[in-house]
C-alpha cells in the first residue's frame, strides 16, 4: 500500500525534522485546474505589472532570510554559517532575471512594409512543472520559476522530499507578493504521481534538476508529448591549474570549489589537473588548506563542513575511496583528524586522492561528496584531453594569468560553461546549460526566457482596398 506521508530525516542528528502528506490525485487535479484558471488572467497582465509583483517576492526572502537559512541547515545539513548565502543567491538571480525581462520579452517588429503591420510577440507556454533537488533547493528553483512567472506562465513546483519546505516558502512568498491565486502552487509527490503529471495534456513545460537516471525517467514520460523540457543532470567538473596560475589563489579557491556544501554541488570541482612543474607543491598546499575545515554540527557557527544529506550518499563516496585505494590511489587526509567522521553515518571527512587515473570511478563517475582526485599533466594538450575524457560536461575551470590561452583551451572543452580563475558559480546573466550526460536545455540569461516562451507572428494587412 502506498504511503500517504513522508518524513524528512535531518542529517544533522538523524531525527525526523518534519513530516508531510503526499498529494492525492484529487488534489493534483485541483491544482492543475487552478493553474489553468489563473493562467488566463496572468498571461494578460501587462509585463511591467508582472515584473513589479515578482519583485515583491524578493522582499519576502529578505524579511525571512534567517528562518529560511535555518530550515536549509536542518533539512540538508549545510552549515548555518553559509546557509544565508542560499537566500542571497536567490535574491541575486531573481533581480537579474527581472532586469533582463523587459528587453527579452519585448515585441519584435519586422522591417517596415507599406500597408502591413508585422511583429513577433513572446507568448507564455502555459503550465510549467518545476522539479527541484535538495542540494541547493532555492538556487535551483529560482533559475526557472522567476523567469517562468515573469513570462506569464503558471508554475507548479515539486521540491525534493528532503527539502519540501522550499516549495512551501516560495508559494508563501508569491502569495505575500500579491500574485494571483493559482499562479504559483506546489505539490508533494511520490514517483508514481510525478510520472502521471508528466503525461498530463495540460502540462506545457518541464524543468528538472537531478540525476541522470531521473532525467532519463523524465524523457521517457514525455515521449510523444512534443513539449519543451530543460534537464540539468550533474557533472564531473574538472579544473586545470597552469604553470602561470596565481598559486595561492588557485589553492584556496579550488579547495572551496571541491568541498563547499560537503561537495554536494552540481558544478562543484571533482577532479583537478595540475602542471607537473608545480604539482607536488600544489598538492601539499591543497591538503594543508583542506585540514582547516571543521567537520561538526552544522547548526554551530564555527562549523565549516556539515554532514552529507543522507547515509546512502556518504556510503557511495566511501565506496569510491575504497575502490580507488585498491587500484593504487593514495589518500592524503587522515580521517581521524576529523573526529566527527566515525566511518558510518552522514558525517564524512574531506579526502584528497593522488596516484589516481581515469580507470577509477572517482575520476569518471559523479561523487557528489567531499572528495577530489588530483593528477599532474605535461601541457595544455594533455590537460584538454583529460578534461574532455568524461561523459559529463557542465563546467570546467582554468587557472591561469593568460586570458588568450584560457579562451583557446575553453574553446576545445566539451562543456556548458568555462571559468577562468573561479569555479562553482552560476552567473545569472550567462546561459546555464550542459552537454553530454549533464543534460540539455538552458536556464538563466536572456536565453532562458526563450525556453519559457514561444514566438507568435502577426502579419496584418491594414488596407484591403486599392
């Protein structure tokens, strides 16, 4: 018998944090009916009014930042020291997408032609279904939800079962902002009812962030639907440290890029390639920097590394480490230095592996945890080959003082985003996209609005006589 409720087990202390009810088929139907009803009014609301109303959503997040940050920490384990950054990021991206909207959603006039009025309008798609993960529950949600709403769509959100409060907060923010009832709604769903929704005729767009297997399930459910979808499916993101890199800057930023959020970042650095001339010094400095982390209770301000989201995720990383060591890798961090790591449970010490190669799972398969492998390379050509040797392609980072060479290397990389001297960041003014098993589609930037609207052409003859 299917369960009607689910528990959110906090990785902080393994206790039930909250309990929620799954939506029933009747509730799902009502939500879609309300969305369709609200859509008729919302899509006719002038763009400047939609922008003004959505701007008020930001006010809610500013006013409730401390409470939302605490909920993020208890739900998925991020240290409270950093959880407010989730809210700040939501605000930053929302403001950017609101700023982009007037220019991108404007009517496009065709060249003048006697006796004709011709233009292209941007029409909302209809009902957008947003499925968001737990690792950055608000930062992943804002990418599609704010531009979808601004463009005139109605949105139904399904948050991860680990972070259901995210959806409830966003719905409350929209209500407080004065958006019409039914324009922004949420549902707590199991896999069966999620799949059923994907097959509904009155669903017009799907935004999904999650695993490759989850993305494949979405694709299967949408077969024959002829509707758009955007799938962000993770990565095995590489970084390359050239001989001319700012050494100290590269070390500190790449430690943060690999271990922030306990490595549970879609575009977190999972493998590093270093010029052989500085490899040994880089590894020593890198390990020293990693040891500065404090793995502890994330509700404490002094904690800089919290637990992984659940024991199963931590065990996956432990298994990758064991397999790599058996194949000849060397672990450089003594886990006893991090006493909270007992070898079981959600708390997992950060680990740095050397003597690794691409026959190892840790250098090929997504880890999504506090672990990184470091290899030396002879030159740019070898670095490019190693960085491209992956079935993922979300981001890649190059650490160098030479922007011309960085752009040259970047052009040779199979990835959605190329960074120079930074990593693990989404710029809302740039397209967020991936290749290969990192998914397809696009969010953010002006291109993100193209995904959430359709062009509609008007060809109007003004005078039918003469």
